[in-house]
C-alpha cells in the first residue's frame, strides 16, 4: 500500500491565503504610517505654542532694533533732508541680504529633512522591490 499525501492546494485556499497576507501587509504599513504621523503631530503640538510666543517677542525686538539701527544710521549721515530715507534704505538693504541668506539655509534644511514620513516610504519602496522580485520568480 502506498501512502499518497496530496500536497497540492486548491485555488480558493491559495487565494484566501494571499488575501489574508495582503490584508496583514497593508494593515502593517498603514499602522507604521499612522504611528510616524502621530509622532510628527505630537512634536508640532509641543513646539507650536513656544514658536508663537517666540515669534511675538522676536518680532517686537526686531522692530525696536530696526528703529534703533535706522536712528544710528541717520546720526552718521550728513545733515540733509534725505538722511532718514537713506538710513531706512540702508537698513532695508541689510535686512534683505540677511533675510536672503536665512531663506537659503531654511530651504536647504527643509529639503534635507522634509515633512514626509521617510521610514514608511523607504519600507514601501523595499516592499515594491520585493514584490517585483517575487512576481519575476513566479513567472
């Protein structure tokens, strides 16, 4: 007597397994994405009130400092009817140069770090490569 064990599965069992694995796969990736976004939102909620207070205080200090700088520049200009205009213009040019430099560094930093969930995107890219390799192996 030969004992023949049937190792073949029917198509409905295979499809059910694929469906279950795909469901688990998608749920895991969604959970990763949500966790990473919640971490970023938590950080933003902590930092936002401090940033608002800092913006108000620094804005006030900036305006007062600018007026003081304009007054200082006007004191060093020769006595004529355009000295206040020239003093404001000189300070405006100085702030434009410094602002341009700050904007460049801010843009560069934003490009480096960004707001996208990097870990999740990297895992999804790896998953895509894995799925493509599996499909090639099956064909």
